[in-house]
């Protein structure tokens, strides 16, 4: 007779019909029971329609029958709260002292970087004032799901995205939403979305140190924050506000990203600091955290974002961005552990 382990192994890579996600990546297998020639499998329904459930049941039955000829197979679907199903290892919040510094861009590039390294990555777009994230990735599909939970939309490379802007119809004016409503929506994105297995969930926070940003920090167990600034942000005070907000909520700052740091002129093979001298040293000191990346002003990057093709951007610093964040998370966790031990 087959073992539970064998059945689980075979079902792992099975793709859920219509959702282009594997059973394993969504943590759908709830139970496998084998007794007297009968294999009973319990699967979390995770927002699947009855039709999808039917097709998946047939697929599973076929796989198990192949493993053990003549066995009786029973597949049952149960409703499980997404929150219980989700396994999210690290949550990185991208924030800034003020709007328009490239926060969404950094959130997007971070996700692209980590995804290229082979990790399971999601983006929670908590900034409802504009559809930046869906636009950068060229997605407009409405998320599937039902009352038991909703499914993130997949980008071309398989990053799982959830954004209020994917749920609103074109005529809806998101900007009129008030703070408490935004907070509620974001809370639901944590509790009611089937993220599945994620190594990294990147959160694009609302601009500045607003109530909405605070809500996210309070309701979601954030591993750490990445703070984005531009060199013309001479008002260091604004960025300091972001640092102190993270610190007051006991969220470590993982590092800083200097956006629009310089422009590269290929004809001269020269980097020109368009908006003044780099503030990296000052920021690193103020944050007590490393510099994760210096991003140049790049019209090519802006064009790719406009065309929904951020995933096609190929430059060296993207690789470093992901690697530096991973390192900073490891350092932060180690420091926390040490702190606990010495207490
Ligand atoms: N390094 C860069 N090179 C070229 N264009 C950039 C760069 N950084 C940002 N942009 C462009 O500037 C605009 C604003 O960037 P983005 O939306 O990421 O900022 P934001 O901080 O998220 O803004 P908001 O506060 O409104 O959410 C976008 O159109 C983006 O493509
Ligand atoms: Mg934004």
C-alpha cells in the first residue's frame, strides 16, 4: 500500500486548474489518510469554484490511482481561513517620509529581485491612492475567489499581487476612501488573501507617516522596513520621521534605498549627481541600517514601468538589492535573538 508521504509527494507539484499555482505553493493539502485500500484526501478549497474543485478532484484521483492500482480514492474539500493556510516567512514594508520618491518602484524592483533568485514572492499594495503596482506589472485582472478568501493575481514571472486597485472598477475613485476604511481593507489583505507559501511579502506602504501607514505597521507582523529617499530630500527631518515611526513601533529598519541617486551618461561614461550629492552616508548613520541600493534616474526604467514590464528590467543593482535585503533580515534576526538571550 502507498504511504501518506508518497501521496503527498505526488500531489505537491500538481497545478490547480485555471489558477496556474501548484497545490504545494498554496499549502492546500490538509490531510491524507490511508486505510484498508482507501485513500482519503482533504483539500482546502481556497476560493476555488465548484468546477475547479471538480477538475482538481479528478486530477488527484488519477494521480493516486496510478500510485496504487485498484485503490479507492476520496477527495474532500473544506473551507479553511486563508490566514491558517498562509505561511509567510518574511514581511518587508517599503516606506518613505513623503510621496513620490519611488516607493512603489522600489517595492516592485525588490519583488523582481527576490523572485529572480527563485523565492516565492508576493506584493501587498497598501497604497490605494494610485494603481502603481498593478500598472508596473501590467496586470488588471480581477482577483478570483469567494467568501472563503481571495487569490492574488499572478504577474508574468509569478509574483503574487494583491491591490485594492485590482478590486475597484475603473470609475471608482479610491482617493476618497477615508483612513478607517483603508485600514480595514489592508487588514483583510492580510487575513483573507490566499497568499500560500511565501518567502517574502513586500508591502508598498501608503506615502509618508500617515494613519494608513501606521495601521499597516500595527496590524501586520512586519519583519522590517526599507526606507526610500531621494538626494533632493534635503529635509532629512522627513526621513527621520519615517525612521522614528518604524522604531516607535518596534519594527527594525532593514536599510535605506537612495532613489534617483545619479544619472549615467553613456557618451561620457560618467555618473552625474543630478539632484545633488548622495545622502547615503547621512542616511545610513541616521537609520543605523545599511544602504541597500543606489538607484539611478533611468528613463528606460520609467518606460518599462509605464508599459507594465518592470520584470524585464536587467541591471546589476537589482541583484544586489535582493541580496542585501536578505542579508539585512538575517542580521536583524540574529541581533534580536542575541538581545533575547542576554535579557
Ligand atoms: N529611478 C527612477 N528612474 C526613472 N523613473 C523613476 C525612478 N524612480 C521613480 N521613477 C518614476 O517616478 C514616478 C513615481 O515613482 P513611484 O510611483 O514609485 O513613487 P512613490 O513614492 O510610490 O509615489 P507615491 O507616494 O505617489 O506612492 C513613477 O512614474 C516612476 O516610474
Ligand atoms: Mg506609490
